[in-house]
């Protein structure tokens, strides 16, 4: 491993968290998150979450003990802002 070189992680897309659910969890209105178990680590925010069909979202957060109310607080869970949300902005 050398700093600055690209890396790829493999994972499973678990679910979409829609803004109607997110409002209760303290998420901004109109935001849709993609939940995944792909390795998302500090520093990888802003990276693409891609499937065989193309862009799914942009990596943005990992689950921690400080996660927003209503979101799972489990090790190995990551969140990406959905491509549809990004396109709408």
C-alpha cells in the first residue's frame, strides 16, 4: 500500500433511506441515503459507490456510536448520498 494510490472495496447495497424516514432521524429534507457494507473509512468521503450499472452514490458517512437517531449504530455500515439526490441538486 502506498499513500495516494486508488483502492477498491466490495460490498452489498442494503437499502435506501428516504427523506421521509430521515426527517425523523434529523437528516435534511429531500436527502436519500444508500446503506452499504462496503468499506467506507475516514478519508474516503466523496468517493463513488458504483454498481455494475453505474453510479449509485457518493460515500459520505459511516455508522458510529454518535449516529443520528433512527439510523443503525453498527460497525461496518456505511452511507452514501444517492445519485438521484445528487442529480436533483
